[in-house]
């Protein structure tokens, strides 16, 4: 059991789109499909409360246990452990969203949170940690729950993002990125991968060298936001 919590993992390195990775993505995808299929039952009453509380607990436990693990392994640091990656920040915002049912948080998280969670799960920066290591499990629980939380708010709560929310979210992401860039420079860190690309396989690997990939990344973010808006654009067009 101890080997599943060791800093130097004995479970083997993470391999992109390995059998374990694909299976994990399929499970999260099926759960997302279930949220959409049973959206009417989750709309109100006890099922609604239970689902929101479960999401909140899973998100909270995954983050608390992760930072406890970092501390226990004596590797927690300001340079690498702050929740400044957009997908990590989205975890905390999603916890607040499911408890408050905030439409403003949904408007931001649907684009920035859902987009970053999908990207993080598709190309996770896990390096040495594969299933069933603790790091692998909490990573997919936290990001998977952000994914489910956004689908829940859109399906069960019937929240709808707008074009205005898309551009506001893009503005917030850029302002946030500028603040994180300053933190990276001061701490000699690499939050948001603004200083260098991740070591593992990533979309950034095909976007050119630094600093030009930052411009490509901006274009990719805009494109992903518009792709996420397409289902609601089609719904409005049909209505």
C-alpha cells in the first residue's frame, strides 16, 4: 500500500493514452453523459442537493489530501505547489459554484474551467505517476469533478453561457495570466507554463518555441471557448 503514496513512484511512469488513461477518460465521459441523461431528475430536490454535496466533498478531499501528501513528502513549495494553474484554480471555484449555484461563476467556469479541465485530463502533467498511484487518482478526481460540475450546472440547473460571458472569461484569463507571469518571474516558477513547456506530452509541444507559443496558446484558448459555445449557439438557433 505504501508504494502508492511514495514520492518516487513504483507504479511506473505515466504514458499518454495508455490503457489506464483511456479507461479513466471513458469513465469520466460516461459519468458526464449520465449527468446529461438524468438532468431532469437532478434539477431539484434531494437528488440535486446530494449530487452537489458529493461533488463538493470530492473536490475538497482531493485538494486537501493532495497538499497533505506534498507536505508529508517534504516537497510542498511556493514555486510548485500553489493552486495557480487554471485547472487547479477551477477546482476551488467549482467548489464554490456547486454550493452557491452562482451563475456568474458558471459563466466563467464553463469556458475557462471546463476547457482547462478537459485539456488537463487529455494531456496530464503527471510524469512518474500512473494508475493506481495516489497522485494519479486525486488528479483525475479533482479535474473530473470540475468537468461534471460544469455539465451539471448546464444540464440540471439549466444555466446558459452567453457570448458576452465568453469574452469576459477570455479577458479574465488574460488578466489572470499577466498576474501569474509576474509571480513566475519573482518565484522562478512555471505556473500556467508561461516560462517553459511541460516535460510531458502537451498541446504546447506543437505550438512553437518560447515565447511564440504563448501567442499560439492564446489563439487555442479563443478557439476552445468558441467550440464550447457551439452547443448553446445551436440551441439558441433552434429556439
